[in-house]
């Protein structure tokens, strides 16, 4: 894809304007942080976003199944051929939901909702995209296309992206986006202010495994008179780890982690059933497909070999998050133009976490990038990681995130006359 010609003046202007908005962006972030909401229903969060977008000239729509916000800005800048119907579209996404975590940071703006916390930084994403909305609105006259802002609930296990796609977010501008971009802050991954990404697989696919081994209960002193599901479940847990190392390529890895294991009520009673649950991760569609057949076959064979039965629920969750190569090169170029090459780091390998923005990237070429929000006076290697009740995210990066969102849209929509191949 052709890359835009560097414009130092434009970059400086964007950073200056973002810096001027930093206080407003931080204020919104703090208000969101104090009132975290979980899942697909975020009425107070939605209200704050809608209020912040008032008067900016966006076409606003809200979700039917969820409290999402979709905002479309129609650019007035000159296109290559002047045909409005063919002007490109860019989508920018921010997730808005919190986690069921009891905050322990002691911050002055800490969560006031018991058992809920913005422990993954989605309050920063939302605030940065609102800041970008203002930056883009003030540059509408030069915007050579349309921008879709995707404010998404339910990223933390509720597939909010899937819901918004079903409700038409990818067609909100009347034309499919040419590119889609997302940012995710991290509380510990690198020095504060560092952007990180990579082309190709960025984050793993995620699926859920729910297994119930069915036996026959009895007295613990006479296991031969029963059919013990506990020992069979234990064998299954270990066999899954052997399968990972013996059936899958180490250079296309998979991860199976059992996080739940339940059986029995008393030490001398053999229970009727044993139950375990696992998260399953893969970094390629091919490995993910193989897991869907290999895991049930292995578990059914073990159960059958011991004369027991097993119920298996293998739940598809999220696909691999895959960055488009040319869009990632463009995102890197944009980051380096705004902040200098020292602020970007290419990741050597993907992260094991998963993201429902993967559903957007499966349909629209784009790039997902990380931004370290580790406090500048803290060793990031010792900082609390995302999802921790002690995770702290630095407001200092808010203006940078807003500027980058806006820069990506402005440059990606620039007419060909302003682009050059590097």
C-alpha cells in the first residue's frame, strides 16, 4: 500500500492540539474509571461517550443488543476523483467495558463500584478515541473520506465486537472500511510511551473446553466396585499437556490450560462425576482446527479405555488476531512520524491473550497495536500486569493515543496525490 508523504507541520499541529485536550481526556478517563461497568450493558459509560461527542458533527447510532456507540464523521476534503460514493472509510475502535475485579490501587479516582474495575485500561481507550473524535472533527475540511468510530462494550468475554458486526458497524458509513485500527494500553509490557505491534499473528485464538467425566460413585475403600471419574479426569488433564508437546509443531504452538477442576464432597466417597474446564489457545487457523478434533478424540478415548463416558463442550470463542502486513507498515510509519522511531518496537512473537477485534480484522485489513501506559517512574518489569487489582495506567499517554488515532485516519484517507511509496 502506498504510504503518505511525511508532513512534519501536520504532525506537530496534531500533537499540539492533542496536548491541549489532555486535561479533558484525562477527566473523562477518571470519570469512566470511577464508574466501571461490565459486559454488554454499559448505560453510564454510553451516556458519558454520547455527551462527549455532542456538537462535533458525527452521525450517531447506538446498539440494539448492547449499549454500543457508532459515530460516523463525513469528511469534506477533496478526494481523488471527487466521487463521494467511492471515498474511502477508516474504522477506529475502542472497547469500553471493565472487569469483575476489586480495585486495590488506592488511586484518588479508584472505582466506586464494588467488584468492578477498569483493570485492562479500556477507560483509556474510550477517552483517547473521544479525544481523536475532537481532533478529527476540527480537521473535517481536510478529511478526504469518512471515519467510523466504534465504541464497543463487552470485549472481556462477551464478544461485543461480534454483536456490533451483526448490527452493521462495518457498514455504518454506507461503504465498508478500507482499513481498521485499534489500540490497547498495557500496564507493564514496556517502558511507558512505547508502541508495540507486528505484522501477521499478533494475539492467539481462544476457545473454551468444558468436560464432565461420568462414572459410578462408591466407597473410597472399594474403588473396584465403582467407576472412579476422578482418576480418569486427572489422566485427561495430564494427557492434554502431552498432546500439546507431541502432536503440535513447536513453531506453531498451542496452549491448553486447565483452570477449573471439581470433584467429590468427601475424601472417602468416590463421586459420580468429575468436571474440569480449560482455555485453549492457538496462533494459526490450522492449529485451531486441529485442536477441535484432537482434543475431543483424546478425551473420549481415555474415558472409553476406563469404561466411563464423557461429555465435552468445545466452545468457539475468538479467532487469531492477524495484522495486515501493509497496514501494519503504515501504522508503524504513522507512529514514527508522530513520535520518532525510538517510540516503536516490533514484537518478536505474538501475545498469548485474545481479542474480539480479531473479528474486525478478519473482514477488514488493519492493525492492532499496543501502547505501554506503565508509569514513567516505575520499572515496567515489576509493574502489575493488566487484569491485576493493582494495575495502574499512566494518564501521560492519553494525548499520544488520541493523536495517533486521528493521525491514522487522516493519513490513511489522504488522496493518492499526497502519497508516495517508500
